[in-house]
């Protein structure tokens, strides 16, 4: 809940978000009701950030959005809702200009789903994600490293990080959705640079 705002608070202390990633004109895919654009004043080199949500069209296809249109694309907790993750990622890369950045956050399957499938906390989740492990308990698990290898001719990995800030291990047994707290992040942050 309000995952983008939690991330914005963390990102404000990281220089690369101010002078590298959120620079120029961007698009926030699946941004409602917590759009990145509301923080444009805090990221001084962000000249604009359009929010793209369901009423604008299917985020998997990004129909009507030109190739190489944006300096950056941001998608917080959106990719797990796509029917075809690979097609969505292909189109998200397509609409970012060469040298631009794709900043994606997805829920980590162990920290968020807590071993439950279908998702106990969000029935619209179609996939679970892990950075990389040999086997997963989830029948729909996507290893992020393996996924990104498919796009090696299009992007470079700038950053790949497990986000577990304020995650409480003592709540796991109780199966509590820790993203409902105002501070806990239970995700994976992926930052790609388009070649």
C-alpha cells in the first residue's frame, strides 16, 4: 500500500535518483493512486512525469505511446499484474529513449507472498518474483536475473536490490501483509539503462 511513496522517501537520500534516474520527462506506469509525479518538486531534474493507468490503456502494450518517447519509465508494483511480463517489459523498454532508465519495483515472493499462492494479499497478482534462486515454492515464479538475460541486447542492469527495509521476521508466522504498514518495503528494485 502506497509503495511508491515509501520508495520516494528512501530514494530522496540517494543521489542517483536526483541526478541520473529521475531526470527529464518520464512516465509512471500503473501509478494511481500514488503517482511518482507528486514528488517532482523533490527530484529537481524531473521536468515531468505522466501517470499511465488503466483508463489510458493496457500497460502490457502501451498502445499509442511512441518509441523512444520518455527519458525514464517508472513502474511500482505493476509488472506482477501483467498477463505477459515479457511483452510488457519489451514495450516499456521500447518507449524509453536510448540512454534512458527503466525503474521497476515488484514484490519479492518470499517477503510479500509469504509462501502463499494464489496471493493471499492481492488476488490480481499473476506472478511472483525472486532475484535468483534454484527453486521456488511458487508455480508462477519469475527469476529476475533470468528474465533480464532475455533483454541483454536492449538494456544494461544498473541496479538490482532486495528491499526489506523495516521487514519484521517475527510477523512472518502470523502471515501479516507488511506492506500495509507505513514503512515496510517487501520488494525488488530493478533499474535498467536502455542501450
